[in-house]
C-alpha cells in the first residue's frame, strides 16, 4: 500500500486565543501551533497499517509554524518520507488547500492503484468543512470520513473501514483503492515518541522541501468577523479559596437535593 | 433571485433526529422572511412515513427505496444536486451530525456553492444572510455574510428550538426515484455498540472526566466522588480514545446523549461535539483551570481551578458530612 497523509497545523486551544486587529483572523503572535488532533490520529493509523501490511508512508504538510516538529515526529514514528510544501498558506481555506494538495498529487503522479490518502477527519477551524471531501471530488475517488478502523484486503485491493455515527453505533464500509479517508481516531492511541528519538531522526532523516507551481489557486473567501462567544448564559463562578469554593459547592448540591 | 430553501432530514436507524426539526424551524423562518418556498428531502428505506411529520415545509421530496440501507454522502449529494438544480434552490441546511457529515463540502464542490460549517445562528437582514459559526472548539465565533444568500450550512444540534419545526399540517409529498448511478463506497453492516457495565443515559448523577484529569490513575478521584454522591463516571472523547474508559462511557456527538440531574465536568474544555451530549442536563457544574473554557458557557456553576485543588477537598468534606 502507498499511503499519503496530509497534515495541518492548527491553533492549540488550550492556550489563550486572541483575535487580530483585522478582526478576521487570530493573532499569530499569541498562537501556539500544534498538529491537528485528528491528523495525529491519521499518522498513527498510517503507521499501524504499514506495520500490518507493509508499504510506504509519506507525510505531506503545508509550511506553517512548528510544522517541522510534526513532520520529524511522524518520521520518528515510522513514516518513510516527509514533505513540506513551502510558501505562505496561513489564509488558505479547505477548498483551496484541497486544490493545492490534489494538484500536487496529479502533478507527481502519486495516485496509483494502491494509493490510500488519509487526513484527519476534521480540524477545529474547518469553517468550510472537511478537506477530504473536497480532495475526493477533485481527484474523483471514493471518500469516507469519521473513520476509526481500517483493514486492507490486498487480494481485492480494497479497504474495510468503520465509520462512526452516534451513540457508539458504527457502520462498516468497503472501499476500492485508490481512495481518501478521514481518520477520527486511530485503532490505538497515538504513540509517544521520546525526544531523544526525534533528535536522532533529525540527524539522519530529512524533510523534503518543495515548491509547487502557482496555479492561481485562490485562498478562499475570508470571514467577515471573528468574535469571542457572548457571555450571556455564562456560569456563576464560585470564587474564593478552595475551602470556600468546596463549601459553596456542598451548599449548592444540598440545595438541589443531590446530597 | 432563486427560488427556495431546502432542509435535508437527518436520521439514523429509523429515528429522525431533533436537529431536523430545528432546521425546519429556522428554515421556515428564513423562507418566510425571504419570501421563498421551504422544501425538505428525506432519503432512506421507509422515508415516506416520516414525511407526514414535515408539514412545516411546503413540499417534501422523498427517496424511499429498499436498496438504501443507509444514505451515504455520495448518494445524498447525487440526489440533492438534481433537486437543487431543477428547483433553483439557493440555500441548503444540513445537520452537523456524523450521519450527515461530508454532504456539505461534497455538494459545495459539485455546485460551486459556499459551505459554512458549525452554524449556531442564521440571520436574514437587509437582503443578506449572516451565519454565525463556532470555531476552535467553541472558543471563537465567526460571522460570515453572504450577499447573494446562496450557500450550504451545517447546523450544530441544539442551536434552534425543535418545536418551531413541528406542524400538524400535511405537506405535499413528491416521490423521487432512486438515482441508481452506482456508488463508489459499499455499505456492509451496522456495528452495534457493546453494552457497557453501566448505562450512562439512565444515571441521574454523572461525574465526567476530560483530558484535564491528566492520567488514567487520576480517574480514581471521580470514582471516589460517585461512591459518595452516587451515579457513574463518564468522559469526553480523549479519555475513551486513550483506552482509559470504555466507549459506553463517552458523552457527546459520537457517544451518548445524557440528561442527568447533575453533570459535573472535570477538566473538560466544552467543545461543541461534547456539549451536544450533555447540554440538557438539569445542573451542570464545571471545574476547569482555564477561565475562557467554553464549558463555562453552558454550565450553571463554574469553578476556575485545578481539579486537584478542589475535588479531593470536596470528597473529604462530603465524607465528614456523612
Ligand atoms: C466528528 C467528531 C466527533 C466527536 N465526538 C465527540 C464525542 O462524542 N465526545 C467528546 O467529548 N468529544 C468528541 N469529539 C472531540 C471534541 O472535538 C474535543 O476534541 C473533545 O471533546 C475534547 O475533550 P476534552 O475537553 O476532554 O479535552 P481538551 O479540549 O483538551 O480540554 C481539556 C481541558 O482541561 C482543562 N484542564 C487541564 N488540566 C486541568 C486541571 N489540572 N484542572 C482543571 N482543568 C484542567 C484545560 O483547561 C482544558 O479546558 C469529536 C470530534 C469530532 C471531529
């Protein structure tokens, strides 16, 4: 199997997010970037597939702050190649990114019969929706999102996937390769790679930096305004020392006849 | 100016989800203010029996066929594209659920419409449509204005009143044949969830742990708390993905929908996918060390602190009380 994974850096929402002066984007200086969580699962699932069925795993990302860390991390986990598409892609939205990636795949003739393209099923800033469906349409290949399990049948060159619905219900689907899937959660939690191993890989492996032709792809329409959520329905905050807070909490629980 | 708004019904295993009625309600409101008809589309074996409950729409398209075991995005989009083009429909509402996910971007790519995800609100004013979406796990909202009022919107469940989408009227029903175009993906089977040791949907008290709990061992403080106040321990997705608790304990979009008397969220940020599963709890109390965590926007009481500074002390005090 020839696995291509497209990954993307997003703002880490554990940190404070600040809206930039244009009111249309986040203030880059405040953002700590991290690999999109579902992309992290996509990398893990790809490595699991490689361990089970063999093949080659290529991780591809658009240039972004801290993206090298994510790419080296994938190499340390077992990816064979890491490719960084150079340029400034900060304002690119899902449809534009999908076009860039799809053109790259076409130009490099990467779509062969045994190609499985993967990405995270959704990112936290996907205002225009899931990347994989735009890519699937551009490449005219079967597409399936919210996947939590993948098995390959080399005799038929197809994959069997589980797609998540609600309440723990899942559906099993059969998809011929080449195809594109969005990983929601890998079959196992993403493995932890010690820093020493990443340092070692940084010495031996290389991130391939490439430029792609300017095909006049538009970044996409921007939003009109970003804002912080209105605080109307906000919680009553219990303030004070832990001693005072827990005392208030017990009062509330007893008032509501819970204790 | 085009001629209509369409709501795609969302259902799994013969149950219409509430968000379908939410969409019909807001769809009706928009249709009235824009002076356009409201359509709905229901796809699936047995779809015709749902149509009678969709009287708030002017016309309901039904694609009922034994062959449709489940409507996947590819099939839905084949059908939608035809209806949208033939009826010159400008606005399409789809549910922001796992079952309908993928329909928006795929249809957008085929029709060259704009797709806007995670919508919490849609307002029509001065000839323009404004969509408010929830991004970054609920920490930031965005506003997008569509001057041409043309687009596809996915609606976050719980954004609009479902009651507004229900009517006793009987709609005009139009049967549409199954397109039979052949699909690239084959549905094989449903996989039912394994029954867990407890059914969290039946518990009146839930202590829910999120990534902020830190480690699998720390879940024991939640166990200890429910030993005293009753109920069960449940969790947000990362805890389940780590394998620290079984899937039957997951609350949210892909997990269980619960309505307990008390939902205590420990170290949960409050992403929309989590909120979807617990927003209707009678009392929500959240402990989170980030004062900007979106969970505080749905909780009645919030404590901005470290779990370790609050929960062990709470347990001690509750023990003393006994
Ligand atoms: C298609 C799809 C389906 C999904 N389905 C679900 C679902 O069913 N259920 C679900 O839950 N999620 C679901 N998600 C994931 C969801 O988007 C969030 O990623 C998830 O809910 C985050 O879980 P969390 O709040 O535990 O973690 P985080 O968002 O990482 O939040 C952890 C929080 O803990 C706080 N914290 C950290 N340490 C401490 C401490 N010591 N004391 C107090 N607070 C602390 C932090 O401030 C932070 O707010 C789904 C996502 C997608 C794309």
